[in-house]
């Protein structure tokens, strides 16, 4: 085993979620390539006196459901997975990548129905457990990122080998500054979006939710959303890519949604429930070691100097109250064009944060 997997497992068990003796730990192993980290993390949890349980998940297996399942099966919330979220004190999602075109021939309605069912599992996870998600590099991941696997692994490992105690202190100081703000605005290519953040809190992604981590996130006051946003990078959900997404809100209501690819699926997702068409999250990536778009939200949303927005469910920890079975993050790269303002003061521009001087 590459010794770095045991190093990462130690960080996950000790720093990220602080597993203690007697705790029940669910390790969701996604795709076979995550076995080395699964093994290392299982071992780390055993050494800490916990009771780890491993479940195997795969997008290849899900494809069989999407292709052959009836309506009831597509909308079925997997009972064992749901019970696992009630049983576990701690949840680790070790997610291997897969061919993003695996579901290309699946009808948009079928995929959206199953995605909503998976959304219920996700809701149970954040409601009932301490959780951390990891996107584990593999050959499929390197292919979709357009790099060789070794280069991708180097970025991945550099992204979690930060001095987490130090960066956490800095990012938390930034969050304490941002919480004083009342209004937010994002400008950039094809984008001018404003919203209220009055009374909202800012969450800090400092290695306790994802690994690699790195973000500052809040929940916009949804009824104040006004303006439009264009995403240069594709939105990815359920193994389907939506290129050139453009969204427009007027006085809190979504009035336009388009994409140059898979637009019917976009519309199906936005119609999942009343909260799916609103922003549950607005966030900025802060990890200085993550710098390449990989077409994977767990990595891309951490790219230092970018922003991302989640349609659907808001995190109550931010003060948000938007409810939905969907929480779908999409990244916008403003490093070369665009800026984030809070109360008309520049927070982020040109890939640089300006919060230390506030």
C-alpha cells in the first residue's frame, strides 16, 4: 500500500471526525479502486476502538437500476443505506470516479427520479451523522480531468497535506468578518447576481466535511435572489454533464434555466420539489493546492479563488431554511474575470482574497 493512504486515513480518523472508542463508523466504499484507502481507514478506526462497517457502492450497479428498473424501483430509497445513516455515529464516503458518460442513454426523467431518491439518503447523512467525503483519484478520474493519474494524485495529496490547524484559524477569521455583511454580489462573465446574507452564518470547510477541503459557505436569503449567472464549467449530477448552464432569478423566483447539453435533465432536476430551483448555498473555494478543473464537485469546489453555488437544500448551520431533496453544487471560475463583493467591498478577485485587511 502507498503509505500516503495510511497518512490520509490517520488525518480522517483523528483530525477530520475525531473517532472515539465505541463509536459506530460507516465507510461507504465507492468503486473498487478505493479499496486501499478503505483498508487504511478501517484499520485506523479499529485502532481507535470504534466499530467500522464497510458498504460497497458503484455507479456501474446503479446503471443497471436506471436501465432496467420500474418506476417504483427508481424512486425507492435503499432501506439498508437509510438504516445505516441512523445506525452510524460517523460516516465516511470514499467516492471513486467513474465514466461520466455511463448514463448517457438513460431518459432524463428516470435519472431525475432516482437522483431524488438518492437525495433523501444524503439528507439523512447530514442530519444524523458526523460525515466526511473523499473523492479518491483513479484512472477514470484522471481521464475526465484531462491529466495523467500521477499528476492528479500529486494535486490530491498536496491538497490534503495542508497545516489544517493553521489554515482553519485563518479561514475562521475570514468567516467572522463575513458574518458582519448584509449583502452579497457576484459579477463575472455573463454574470451579475445579488442576494441578501443578513443574519446568515458562514461555514468553514477545513477538513472536517471533505478531504481535500477548503471553502467558505453561507446560505443566501432565497427570496432576495436577483440577477443571472453563467457557468463556464459543466454542471455534473448523476453522471450527466450540463454545459454552459445559464440561470436567472427575479425577486427570488427562477425565471430562466438553460444549458447547451442535457437541458431536459436540468429542467427535471429543477422541478424535483419547490426548493430545487433556489440557491441553498453560496461559497468560495480556498484551497491553494487545488488548481485544476476535474469535472468533479468534491475537488473543483475547493479550487482557491473560485466560487460555487448549490441549488436546493441549505445547511441549517448557515441559518438557511431552504428544503429540497437536491443539493447540487456548480462551480464558476472567476480567477481571470469576476469578483465577489460583500456590502460593496471586494472579497475575492483575480484568485486572491482581501479579507485579511478588513
